[in-house]
């Protein structure tokens, strides 16, 4: 299944800190090793937001270039992954916004209700449940979506989520809880069938 | 990768299952493209066929803003009230409010394609009235002669907590200023035009945005927009700061006189 497991494509012969230090000194190869290490999780984060592989690729690439240019502001000792994820997800959100503006479909009210194409999925028998769930997720404001993506889809620990969204670690749990509560509210209000399908599935599985 | 905790409710379980069934596209070789761009000084995009200026991401929002400012100045420079509003918009905050307005349209102009308003449930979390103070960290004030309180909500804009009290005839937003967050409105034109009017509530300066069709947002003391706080409002809006350090926003179909009378009962 598509469980998020990110195998490094290059051997981690150097630590992130060593690579960053070298990159700060102008070693582009060292930085590109970091890119190779984290490109998959960054690309997936971008894809979850923009829902288009080509755009996700552009966004991810741009994010890493910007990260390189901003290495001077990277805090020594912090993990690199959430830092670059923050850059990439912000770019992805910006892309969604500008895409919406271009289409004249903008709903700028603290979040964007963008009609996104469905994600590709594997198992046909649960299509209805998934389709409804994605519709419900799409109704969340973008901050909620991102924090849910980081936790449940990319499986980041809370400390990294905090760095990726730029908030104190102590707030992540409550943000996740609120995002989850809002999703629950959206489902109960607009997609009650999803709850029923889920419950029936649980009974069958049980 | 972090080990997932077992889902604690059905929503989490749905999310976990959805995550497990996503078929992500293959990850392209980003590192090769980045290597090319770094070698080229990042002046051009590295992916052929998807030409997009490398500066697209950095397109400054301020450019659009500047255009608006200039157009506004030209359109309304004849009025002293307008000059004051322009001064505020330009950052010369006179009375603690910052309000920006788009230019008056030509008679045959097409309405600005701003977003449609959405239901409050889509951006706010309903909470019991008895829990509201706990959720937002201050005791929301209740106006007199306002009818029954129908619902209460909390909105969390990156830590800026907003209490929304929903009455039959209006929604009342409350924020504890605590450091100087300002409510900022950008009326946008529709045929019939939005009217911006300076007024007062309890001797405190207030703004009345009549006609519906404007964007409200919160702005921090440093002038930056509070993330996610922009929202289209299709009703009249009265916004003011109280002497007690609260920012109030009333969204309503009432007239200014009616709204101000209710607002005047708040501390």
C-alpha cells in the first residue's frame, strides 16, 4: 500500500548538518545530496496541496532552490526536513491561490475552496468513501489541510510539524485536534453518508 | 518516519486509511534539476517545457497593493474624508483602524471577481456559549437588546483567537487586541457601490462599510495580514475598537443607526 516510507536515494554518508555546513560554504553537491534525500517527501507534500504532478515538481524544485538561497537563515541544529517542507508547502499554497485567481474561481476567505481533481487511488471498492472524504477535506481551510497532510499522510512527528508550520510544538496537538474536529463537523454536516459507509465497513471488518 | 499513533476516533481512522491508499506519482529527479539551476545561478527554470519565470513565486503582493492605492487616490482625492481614508490606507493610521478601498468603478465596469461569501461553519468552529471564554481566553461581551444568542464560534487565525456571537440580526466578532491587532476591510466595488463611512461607537472611532461586498481581514501591529483571516462579507459591517481594548466587528443587515445603537451597549 502507499504507506509513506521515504527511503533515501543516496547513502546517508554525511549527516544533514554536515551537508548544510558544506552547502553554506558553496558546496552545491552537498546541497544536492540533501535534495535527493528529501525530494520524495517534499514532492509528496507539494502534490497533496496542488494535486498535479507537474506543478508539484515545479514547486518542489523551486522550494529547494529557495532553500539553498536561504541557507544563511537556517538555524544550526534544527532538522532540515521540516524547514524545507515549510518552504515547499508555502509555495504550493501560493500556487493554488494564484491558480484560483487565474481561473476566477477564487474564494479568498481565509481558505480556498478550490475544485481540485481527485487524487489517484488504488482500490476501487472504497472509491465512494474516498471520494466523499476528499470532498470533505477540500472544504477545510488550507491551514487545517496542511497540518492533516503533514501528520497523517506524511507522518511527521509533532515536533517537525511545528517547525514546518511555524508554530510552537505545544500547539500542534491542539491544531491537529481542531483540524480533525472541523473535518468531523464538515462530514457530519455535509457528508453523513461517509460516516455510515465507514461504520458499515467497520462492522464488516469486525 | 514517525510511528503513527493508533487512531483515536473515526475521523482519524478515515484519514489514516485515506493516506494508505494514495497512489502518489513517481517522484521525479528533483536533485538533478536543482543542480542545473544552482549551476546556472538559479536565474532560469531548469525544467524545459514548463517555462515560468523564476521570479513568479516572489511576485510581490505589494505591487497589486500599490496599484490600488494609486487608483484610489486618483478616484477620491477630491474629498477630505477620502483623503483621510487614503492616509490610513497608506499606513498613516489615524484612529487605530486601517481600511482600504478599491477604486470606484466606471459605470459600465464589470464587478471585481472577488470570492463569494461562505457559511460560517466552513471557517469557524462551533462551541458552546459556556465554553467560549475558555476557548478564546477572554470573556466575550454580550450586547443588550440584541435578541437571543443563536450560536457561538471560535476562529483560530494562527493563534489570533476570535469569538463570534451569532444573533438573528447580526454576527458579532470580538478579538482582544493585546498587542494591537487591527481589523482591516477592503471594500470592493459592485454595481451599487460599497460605501465607507467614518462614525463612532461610545465615542470611539468606528468605520461603517455599507452595501455589502467587501473583504475583511486582521492585520498585526507590524502591518502584516494575519494568515487566513481574509473573508468576504456580503453584509454591512461596523468595525471599531473599544476603550477596553477590544476589537469588535458587527456584520449585519441592519442600518448604521440600528447597528450603532446595539454596539453602544457593549463595553
